[in-house]
C-alpha cells in the first residue's frame, strides 16, 4: 500500500532484576527501513513495557513523520 508506514515494536523484561528495554522500527510500504528507536526504561512489568513501546512509537511517528 503506497503511502503507508508500518511500525513494529517490542518490550523485553529479563534477568533477575527485571531490567526492561523497549524498541521499534518504522518501515515504508516497500519494507524499506526508515527509523528505529530503543532504550532502557528501568524496572517494570511486561504490560508496562509494551505500553511504553506503543507510546514511544506513536510519539516518534508524530515527531518524525507529520507533514
């Protein structure tokens, strides 16, 4: 679909201390890489990690792709 941008996101909680990282990648309609992000968000649950990835993807999308 021309003009579409797909965002894949994921959050991961691991280790004995439950350290959490999140990230995502933006691709265009031809599956070409456009932008990626990742960061450590400290200690939280899997649900919170997934919510943060969605939030950050949305915010990056507004800041990077709004014309």
